[in-house]
């Protein structure tokens, strides 16, 4: 069975700790959910919306609205509402003994809230993200599908998003400025061999989650050529859907289940007493009774259609990435007392993350100090953060100017000579197109100039900057393509320069050219997923 919503409101303790999030989320899991979270707080939950009572984790995703005639109607959730699956077996349906339970305080995301077109970062339909109308036609796509006027008539019916989380970890903590930098997606190989280089600190159970919506009340109100749905972040394309996970499993429980329960379609269900012991699985009525009151004072449309989306979320249809909007009316939240505890694990320890009453987050990870103010929004990227100190950082200055390649600067003087801008190229993300998935550094000091200088110093053939604040070095570019005009992000370390864009790299080489290598991409099959609740 699925999980009902615990609460629907504008909170996100990962990206906007201590304050209000930019858009509305549907939240499931433990009742201790709050604007600021740590593992100890999850364990104080008096109930959970999931079947397994020892899973006091929280999962959340943006709400969806029906948009017609200038009005926004909150789409109700459909049974089974939120379904969570854990994959932790090998291809032959035997336990994968190299899988680990999540460490205390572990956090991660999947998806990119700013995405507005299929740039390849979400994979094929059915991989990282899939939308499906479970009606007579079963239309499906990576973004919102179309070609139907009703999603009724099938065995269940409804519009559903399916997303899977990455499961390979590099041992680092979650960083709000690069929310997926500590995680990577595996290939279809079993055990640790399925994790990319640099992400073999641990391989966790792979979480796949479905979010079901009851769209029957809108039947006949839109044509087969229309897409009337809008995500709460202002996305009418569906590509900007995303999910968050904050671990709240009782220590030892998931580890025991991984090694002791059958895996696959014919095995014991993961929410059975055989996996978790007597009294560990609650009834459907107990799950339905687990709700909490919202703490954000905001009209999200539960009492009728709205004239605009809650928060500051004007519709941004792309195809370029969404940008942060300002000067909109929103809600308010009274931040709770801050919490700060390090993440602990048998495989390593994380530094503390502290949320202040003003809604800002400061964390220290691998030598970098990150500060994020609540209410902001960071795009989701991946890569393994291995920060090094750039030789110097240049102060911000006026808008960057264009060059023949669309990049700025056009050339960089480095120790070995002059490097030239080679163009803007897609980063496939899964796996990374440059640098074997390793980010040489990320943070506030990145510029294309100092990234080139660093890559030159280690003998790399190519240097690439991405999304304003990431630097990659490597000797080959794989699974990529030239995308002129997609690199528009100003560098965090020098606003006169361009540092790629979301899922796009500003590439530099010594001769200004790029030789690309094709590489096979593998996708996991859903038949090995196990239903949690």
C-alpha cells in the first residue's frame, strides 16, 4: 500500500533549513518533520505514514496544480498516493551483501527543480524520471505526457510521477549549493563494482518513489494536445520535478533486512513482519491517522482555486533553466530552535549543519564553508566534490560579454601556454561527461580561468566549468554533444566569466578543439524493486 501525505506546505529542511521553502511540497514519513531537521529529531516521531514503524524517514516532492483560465487548482493525491520501493538485491534476486544501510543524518535529492527541457540529465523515460497517465492509453514521458483527455479507465487510474534516487556515495555530506554532488547513479553491475570511481564509499539500497495524482475531476476540461499541469515551482513541462530524502531508519533495522529478506517479485514484501519483526508493520488506518499541522501561514489552494501559485513562482516554460523570481507575495514561518548534529556512520562522519533563526544554513565540508539563505533555490547537479584551493579569486564585475564560441573568456593564459574556449557541451551526468565523475572543486571561488589553471597544473587535456560553480578536468569527453547557447551561468568567482550552465560545460583545451568518445549507458530494470509500504 502507499503512504498518505503527512502534511502539504512550503518547507524543505534540505535546501531551506530553518525557514520557508520557495514552493509547496507534499511530505510523507515521520511526524517530527520540521523546518530544521537532524537524525535525532526524526527519532522523536510519534507516528509515520509508512507501513514499517521503524522507518521514521521523511520524503517530499513538489505539489502539482491544474492550470486553466488563469486559475490554479491543487491536484488531489490518488490512492496509492506515495509508493516507495527499495532495491537492494543482485540481478539474480539474491541479497547484495555489499549494500549498506543509510548513515544517521544522511540526506539526498533526485531531480532538478530548474530544468525545463529534456537536456539528457534525467535519462530516458522510466529511468531517473518518468510521468505516466495510467489511463486507457498509458501515455508516458520524461516530462508531462499528452495525447489524452482522461487518466481513468485502467486498473488504478491517475497521473503519476516515478523517480529513482542515486545510490552510490562518495562519503561527503549533502551540500545545498550542489545538492547531488555527493551521490551518483550506478550501472547495472552488482555490488560496489556498479558504482562509478570516486563514489565507492558505500552503495545504499536504491529508492524508487511514485507520486500518484487524482486528475479525474479535470476530465474533459483539456484537449489531447494540451498539458494543463503545473508543478508548484512554476514548471509547466514536468522536467523540473524532484524528490528529497532524509534518513530516519532505526539503526540496524534496514541493514538486517537487506541481508535477511528475499529480493524480487517472488520474495517477501519489505513491509512484512518476516523482514522487520512482530509489531513492526502498522495498519492502513494507523498510517492514515498520522498527520501534522502546517507551520507555514500560506494559502496553498486547499479551499479553492488560486490566482497565482503559492510563493514566488511565475510560470517558466523554458526551454532554458528557470531563474529565481522576486517581488512576489508569499507566506511566513516561525523558525524553530536550530539543531546541529554531525552525521555518523560506520563508514565515516559528516560535519554539522546549523540552521539559524534567520533561515540560513552554514556547513563545513571537506574544507569549504557553505552558506545558504532560506528562500533561495539551487539547481541539482552531481559530481564528487574534492575541493582544492584556487590560486586566486577575482572580484565580481559587470555582465560578461560574448565571444565567437559563446564563452568568456575566449582564451586563458596558463603555465603551459594559452588555452582556448572550445564551446558549450552537454554533461550527461550519469555518468559525468568529463573527469570520471569527479569535480576538482566547487564553491564560491570558481572561474573558468582558475579552473583552466588547475587542470593545466595536473596535466589534463580538457578543463570544464559547470553551473557557475563546478570545475572538472579530464582527458576525454564522453556521451556529450555541442550545445551552443546553453552555457550562460556567470562564474561564482568572477562574474565577468561564463562557467557553463545547468548540465552544461564550458570546455577549454590547448588548441580550442574537442574529440568526443562515445560510451555505453546502462539502466536498471524495475523488476528488482521491492515495495516498502
